C-alpha cells in the first residue's frame, strides 16, 4: 500500500470511529437528530436477537419509547479499512429499557461504514460469550 492509500485508509478509519462514538452517545441520550445524522438512509441493523430493522424503524422505536438505550459502553474495537468501506469489529455493553423490561447485554458486533458515506450502513451483533 502506497503512502497516499495508507493516508486514505487512516482517514476512513478515523471517520468510522468518530461516527461510531457519536452514534453510541446519541443512542444513550435518545438524541434523534443526531441519530438521523449518523445512520445511513439504507441502514441494515441486525440486533443480537435476530431482529432486523431499517433506519426508520430503529428511530421509531426510540422516539416512541419502545426502546430506551440507557448506556452504550464500548469495551473494545478493531478497525479495518478495505477498498470502499471500513469495518469495525468490537464489543459493547448495552443497557436498554424495552417494553418487555430492562436488558443489559454484552455484545460482539460488526459495523460497516462506506467510504463515500461515512454514516453507519450495517450493524450486526450477537451476545458475547466472554
């Protein structure tokens, strides 16, 4: 990889981390305007229970109070830039109030951010085994 390509990759990785940090903060404070700004319009969000939502449904559940994220705590992450996208492999602890009651989960996740649009494009999480 030449120096220009390395610089682009580092920039893409920094953008993905910044966008992810903004999103975690917006989720924990139910900041709908910020969530609108950090989620791609064609978002594909797969929860640890297998439920898949698009951007509108994800935001609707927070707006309606069906889902209230109380905290999203980053445990660790690895960021990898590839041509066209950046992948983040990480672990978070999520404290969420749902209509079914409170839930605290440690999740392993993969998040995808496209180079041409740094908003979150895809999220997939599973309950962590450790």
